[in-house]
C-alpha cells in the first residue's frame, strides 16, 4: 500500500481530505502543526480525527516569532462577520498567516520524501481563494513545479503528487462528501477561538454553519 502525508489541522476540510486519501487506497501519515496558534483545541481535534481514522500522526512544533496574524497574535482582533460588515473588506483577512501553506507543504514534502510517500494531501478549497493567496490553484501549480525541481524524488522522475481535492468545492459540497465518506465531523473544530463551544461569529464559524445549512445537515457541534 502506498503512503501519503496528510496535512491535518483538526478542521472539517482536512478531516474530509484524510478520508478521501484513505478511500483512494493510501496508508496515511498525518502531519499536525503546533505553530503557536491561539489555542490547542484544533490540535486535539486533529489527534482525535487521526485516531478515529486509524492513522498515525506526528505533531510538529514550530515557532513563527514574528507573528503577523490574528491567529498568532492575541493583540490582533479576530475578524467577525459583524465587524466585516462595518468596514471596507481588506483583500487579505487578518487571519492570514504569512506563507503558512508554503511552510506547511515544505515540511510535508520533506517528510514525504524521507518516508517514501507518493502523495501529499491538503484541504485548501474554493472558499479561501478570495482571501488567502496560498489557497489558489496557481499557487499549487507553482509549488508542484518547485517540488519537482527541488527534490531528489523529482529529478529522478518520482515526483511526489501534491493533491488538493477540495480546491474547487464550497463548504456545503465538502460536508456532503464528508458525510458520504463517514467523516466524524463531531470530532472536528473550525472556530478561530478556543473554548468549550464555537464562538459562532468568526469567519470560520460562519462558513461552517452556512455550509451545514446548505448541505441540509445538522452540525454536531
């Protein structure tokens, strides 16, 4: 059975991607990042999702001391839908973490090459295009080319596939797909804040709630 590295954040998108990779016949090795985010709730969710799927996982602790994001710096207010509606929308939201997907995919590429994995899965998707530059199709095309040119596997014509199967799907489509695959959405966490229950007002909560409603399913959280 071929190996795949799955970037697992604990959210519903990455959980769905993990189950896609399993369905496609890969033995999945989950990579979870502890990068100084506001809370550990999503990390605990990622661990529970990986265990539920019967997959191994590694927690990789890195530090981004320059911060530059509301997800890393508690002095920066996390945007809410109410706040967004009262000011001109910035082209890139405050929850953008500088070069995060470049950093995460680079670690995943190194891990994949080291263990002989044939693919890397990431849960980037259409709803993030407008805000996050590292969630666009052109970014992934460029990263795939870089990976081909900059790795031993690439120059030996054993390129590691970098797959973003949700890239052109919205939240409702992802939730419907996850339901069909048996994704344990009750174990996932989407809220940008920690706590016992989702805040319900941040962007991530908004899109999750909207997605479940449009998909015709009840959010277990």
